[in-house]
C-alpha cells in the first residue's frame, strides 16, 4: 500500500510575534479536513483521503506555524469517514466517525473510535454497532469524569433513523447508551457536556417534504431526557434550519449556532440563538450575504468572550464558486468582524471551512478546496490574526437581522438500548513523516498575489524537460515521488533562469519543487511516460 504524499503550499505573513499562514495539501484524489484541535503547542487535524483508492481516516500533527510533524492513515474494509476529533484528558488524541464493512452481500457501517498518543502511535481502535444495525458516530466529547461520550445514530430494520448518546470509559468500554426518537426524521449533529454534567444535543428534525427545523434537547448525566424543543425559524416559509454547534456561557446561558432559510428564498443564512439553560429564548440573529451561507462549525472562547463561525458562502466572489466565510460576534450577537477564506476571484473553485478554533489573537481553521476544473479536492489549513487581513483577502458584506423564532415543544422518547463492540478491524496502513517537503514563503502579499511565473515543458515527458523562470533565478530543483521520497536534486550553481533536466525515472507522477534565488518555492506535478 503506497503512502500518501502531502505537498504543503505555504503562504505566510508575520504579524508581531504571530505567524499567519495558508496551507493547501493533497495527493491525487479527494482530500478533506474535518476537524482541528490544539494541544500542548501543537495542532492536530483529522479528515479523510481517497488518494489510496477508498476513503481512509487521516490524522495530522503540526507545530504552531503549520509545519507537519507526522501524518497517520488508517483504513477499514471499504470506506471510512472522520466526524470528530477531541483531546482526551490532556494527553491523547481521540478521533471517531463511521467505518464501512462488507457482511455477505451487504455494505454496512459501524461507529469507530481511534486513540493515539502525541507521537502518533495508535493505542487502540474500536468499532461499535447498535444491535447489528447500520451505526454511525457524529460527535465526541471528553467527559468531565475523564471518560468519553459519543453521539450517533442507527437505522433499524424499518430504515428509521434512531439517535443515541453513549457513555464510555477512557478505554472505550461502553457504560450505558440511551436512544432518542420522535415524530420526524431526527438528526443529532453536535454534543456538548455542560458544567453540571448534563448533556446538550443539537441538530434538526424533518417534519415534512424539504422542511427541517432546528432542535435542541437536554439530557442528564445518565442520558435521561430533561427537555426537548423545536426552534422554528421558518414558521411562515416552512424551509430548513439546523444547529451544528452549542457553547455554554459562564452565566449558564447557551449559544446555538447553525443555519436557516429565514427569508424562504433558498438562500441559507448563519444563525446564532441564545437560550437559557432551561431552553427559553433570549435573542436570535441572522447573518448572511443574500446568497447561500452554510454554517459547519463554531468556537467560543471564554477569555475573549467571542464566538467565531465558519462555513461557506456563495455571496462573496465569483458566482460560479463558493468561498469560506468566517464571522466573529460577541455573546449579544453583535458582528465584530467578517473574513473570506479562499481565492475569491477564481472561477470553478469551492472553499469550505469545516472546523475552527481560536486564541486571543488568532483563529485557525481547516476544510478543503474543490477545483471543479480538475475534479480534485485538497486540504485547506490556515491561521489568521484578528489584527490583519493579509491571508484572508476579502471582506464580505454581511447583513444582520434580529428576529424572534417560535419555540415549540418537541416530543422525544428515550429508551435504554444496547451498543456492542464489533469485530470489525481498522488497519494502520502508513505513517508518513518527512517535513523536508514543506516549503515556506515569507511575504506580506495576500494569497492570490503570490505567484512565481514558471514554465515547465514538455509535460508529460519520457525523461527530458525544461524549466524557465520569468523574473527570478532558479537556485534548486528537487523531485519527489508520490510516497514522499526525494528522487532527484539539482543545484543550479550558476543561478540561471533556465534549466534543462534529465530524469531516469519509471513511469508515474512526480512532484517537482523549484526554489528561486529570492527564496520563493513553487511545486508542480510532472508525468513521466516511458514509451
């Protein structure tokens, strides 16, 4: 099984003692980052890659400047999808989601958890099934008693979607599980443990054709239902809304973040709703660009008292694409700042920010960029200072609207069911650890202004090719294969702007990294095709 090459393209700007950056990485297929966390002066990223044939689980560790330290990939029998990533008790990394397997002629799913130490070593991998049904995990928390809680769902033999919350110990052993169902298609996306050990679960419920309403329900530390509510933003238009994040404020009030089509035009907007711990409405605000704005995650920082929202928007740049949209608000709903992530002038590119964290001075996010022309998704990873827009090159116009949604009673039932560990195994297929391919550009220019005019031809080639640099001199050329090995290095001691190379390599795709006299670096793919 081949390893995965991660070729990071780095765009950086130094702001005081902080370093902002944008990194894009990927191999030869779909690569998505889903979650980011910070632990002990490092970032941990989790997602999926299809570059090994099927979807594989991927966890990456970087330093605070975004330099990759290690990259771990694991696989099950068919496809695996990462849903969440958490810090377990301040010392370990726990990821989880869904893994699929073949049973007879059927392709069914199990929930999975994978625990790693900070060196990347996999300590254990476990898969779970609710009574043999198709099972998936959507959210994980490290509980206040140092254990684990997982939120997920399963499909029963009537294909009904049943949601559940399960408590496990720190070794992944199931302690209890409760299921929740109601009169509609319930989807539970996010789990939060409150300071008194209760849990708050948020998501949506389908109440009719193309009509989903946002839901929130609170359960005790043992899973017993306390209250459950539909928060209906679209009582007139009967459109869609959902919650993807919840945060508890020091006052005990709760901020719910998601999206809603309040105006009924199909153009979604970010929503932030504040409720009391008992579910009573305090206030609600919409944020939008008059286009489709999907929220995927949020992060609350009690030090700064800021909530930052992330997702994607079609109302920023070129109408043929969408860009990452980030908003910063205070706990009363006042908009503090807005940023666009991505090349807003490009056509046929989609940038999505799936997960966000923040410090008092920076916010750090992950997602992916979809190049429609090449049908390929690459990881998107950035760090941005609140004080500058050097790496986020557009400020969208955001319309904010304050409204009063209708809170309705949601009837849910809760039952004790059985979650068992399955025999489905995950395999650690590779461990990639070569930081030499990470290249750094120091600049004050935004991303779409950082360019090196280079020609490289012919491509494909059997062995010989020519590199021509316009406006800068070539200092070094390094060639890597797709498992990250350096296969050729050419030092241009004469510092010419043109270079001819001959590669005695087997047929395949290679990465050519070109470094110029000014210190800039660009990487290009080349195909060696032997006759």
